[in-house]
C-alpha cells in the first residue's frame, strides 16, 4: 500500500483496539432512483460508489436527483469526511476508504457508502483514512466479506469490530504529515516520468523518420511537400 511504511514506527508495537472505540457514529446514505448524468452545481445529486473506490474522492462520480424528490441535507458530503465503500460487485473494492479534502455542494451519500465520524479527541480523520487503507485492515475486510448475488458487502458492526493499533493523536498527525509528503514526492516523480516518456517517444519517432525518410504518424503533411 502506497506510503504504508510511514506507519511502521508508531504502529508496530502499539496496543490493539477496535475501530468502534475511535468513532462517535457511522452514517449511511440513500439511493433513490436518479438520473444517470451528474448534477449541475446548483442541483442536488447522489454520489456513486465509484466516487470513493479509487481512494481519492471524485465528486463528478455522481447522479442527478430528480426534480420530484426532496434532498436530504443531513446526508450532504462535506470536506473532512471519511467515507468507506461498504458494498461493491468487486470484492477488492469493498472497504475502500477516502478522506474528502474538498468537494462541491449538494452531493449526498449513497446507501453503499458509510460516513465514519471519528471522535477527534482520539482519532485524526486523515489518519483514520490512511490506517484503513493498510494491508492488515484490508486483509480483515477481505475475510469478512459476504454476499451471494454478485454484491459483496460488510456491515456497520463489521466495520466497528476491525482491529487497529492504538496510536496517540500527536503520532497520528506526524504520520499524516509523512504520508502527505510521500504522496507529493510520488506525484513529482510521476510528472518527471511522464516527461521522460514523452521525450523518449519523440526521439524514437525522429529516429524512424531518419531511418525511413517518412513522416511519423503524428507529423502533419504539408500540401505540395512531395510534389
């Protein structure tokens, strides 16, 4: 799991507890029959489970609430939320979690997504998202999956019972900062790698032109050039 090494020092010898001891509530959503396209900025919508399953919140993965249905503002997703996919047809995506860094207004939880509400005196929300993405927690979730009709799911009781390390809040925040620094470093490397690939493609394309005397597929042909 990306950046998981930053957890090792604080969590390796920590006492174990259950996730429920760090939560004040778990909220579930609503899945009315919606229109397939995303809502406009001033319209209400319901997020798809795919808004969560990449590990980063994607507000555009949403469906427009029909005009005849009244929104439920208490289900609106807010910055700072910790969201968990409780059901999915793909087993590997059940239990995927994300921390909502930012979002547009008027998007509601679906009933396939849980909002975990941490007790912030003992649990940093961002740390919770990092922790629930680790291999150990993912393994526990995999062992709990049930569903015989193509839909795999976990219950709220299952989520509360997950075993996690008991880490002091100040250590949680240190881990979150280290994890964020790791992500920034990876993003920089990805950008450099993308430029390197583009440069390599350009060199190969030019070598093909030099070897064959022909234009590369991406190079425009000028009128009259071969007349």
